[in-house]
């Protein structure tokens, strides 16, 4: 692995310590354990940083060993695997610049319980802290585990990657802990309100994009291999799109049924059929053929009918002068209708138009030159996940409606 890549991994580890889940815990942990003693605070900071670094490194080595085992079972070249990981890193970096980043905060948390406030308990807290803080640092951790897994399977340099990321987390946590002991909890409060903490997601996204680009261009003969990998990666993201679309469709249908409003039900069922279509595209990549059920056309009819009902306040008959011969035109019509309906109404619903726009991108990928494909591949990941913010918002809305209905 190139030194520049290791440096980026280290910086990513440092930045992870500034996530909204890490910073607030440090002053609480220090106050709980140190009880006003500077000596106990220094020891607790050192042990906490050691525990967090060790657990992070162990997770990385476990991912590397798993990747090495799987690579022996799956017939995929190291070049293809490395370039695919690069596309994943760039895609995750782009997602950090969009509302998708807020969805990861729904990840379940692990809350460690320490019976006694001893200095040694700081080491135990550090060991489990990377899991407990996973919601706010989900994307950097996934990028780290993916990178260390690929490097372990490709060149056996997993230990260097794990040491770089764990070292970044350890040194930054140690520095923050010691600063909190020396300057008090108010200093950590100022750090939590600093520009780096406020723009954590954007900085993390930039680092992930840079790391992904380095991963791709450092692959031997990448200019020859990358276009073919990009086309496969675009189709592979259909698996994530199927999951994201199904979640969004379920939340839309639930809201429609609870409000006894047919238009959301039409829209949700249409997205559900589109999600099944995406799943069939992914299965085709694996060599599993599915019968042609015209799911794409059926989903378009329901989505356009639902959008028409939203716009007109009643059901409307939507003429579809398109057939399976022009699926991109069908998708483009849906995108235009979606943007027209949700403009100035709901930002998350408007953002979800990108989910439908994936079909336009996939169709264009067949004729795009190789250079353009290198950009289209990571962008496809963002398009597939763009329905998740809408799912999050509607899930919270459904929960609020349930609370209001309770006696």
C-alpha cells in the first residue's frame, strides 16, 4: 500500500474521534472515573486510548482474515476486488455530502456498563467504544474495514492499514483526553463546537473520496480493468437499491394506510415493484435468471399515477407512450414528474428522485466512455441509497402518529 494511502487512513482514524458520538463521551468518562484527580485522569486517558486502538485493530484483522478466506472461495481477481473497493470508498465519500449521512445514526448502539469507576475500567470502555460509537462513525468504519480486508487479501498489508487507522484513533483520543484533564471539560466542549466537529461529515467525505481514488489508480493496469469493473459495480449496487427502495416503499404504504390516503399507497407499491426489479437485476449479475414480469413498466404506471394524484388532489389517468424498448425515457418521465410534485414540498422526497434516476444512469452506462464510467460507478451507489432519508423521515412520522393515537 502506498504511503499516501496509509496517511489518509491515519487521518481518517483521527477524524473519527471527532464524530458526534466520540466527543461527548470523553468528558463524561473522565469525570466519572477521575473524580477530580489529575493523575487518575492521565491514566484513564491512556488506558481508554489503548483500549479503543486495540479493539479497532482487532476488528480490522478479523475483517482481513475473513476476506482472505472468502477470496479463496470466490473467483475474483485482486485487481477487480481492489477497484471495486475504491468505487465503494468514493461512493461512501459522496454519500457523506448528502442527506444519506443522517440515516446511519439509526444504527443500534452498544452501551457498555461498568460496575465500578476504577481507572482500569477505562481500558474496558475503550475496548467496546468503537462499537458503541459506530452510529456516528459508520461510514469511516465501513471504509476502514473494506480497505483492510482488501489489502489483507491482496498483499498481506492488513496489519499496516489496521495500525494506521487504530493509531489515528488512539493518538487523537489520547490527546483529547489529556487536554480535557489539563484544561478541563470546557475545553472539550469548545472542541465539540469547533469547525472540525461541525463539518465532520464533509471532511470525512473528502478523505474517503481521496482514499478511494488512490486505491483505484494504484491498481496495476487500472485504466484497462476499471471500465469493466465499473459496469459490474453499477449493477451490483442494485442489491442495495432493492433494500433501500423496499424500506422506503414500506414506510410510504404505512403512512398512506394510517392516514387512509390512497395516493401514498399507489406510490409505495410502485416503489416496491421497482425494488423487486432492482433485485432481479442483481440476481442476473450472479447468473440467476428471473422471468420477465414487466415490473419496471408496472412500477412506472403506479408511481406516475400516485404522483398525479398528489399533484391534482385526485386520481388521474397517465398516458404512457413508452414501452420496454425505451426504459430510459420511462425513467426520465418519472424523474420529471417526481421533481415537479415534490419541489418546494419536501426536501427528502425531492432527494429520493435520484433513486429513480438510477435507471437513466444504468442505461447511459452502456454507451458511456471508460473515463465517464469511473465517475458513474460511485455515483450509482449514492443514487441507490437516496431513498433512505425519506424512509427515515416517514418512519419517524409513523412513530409519532402511533403516539398521537394512544389514549
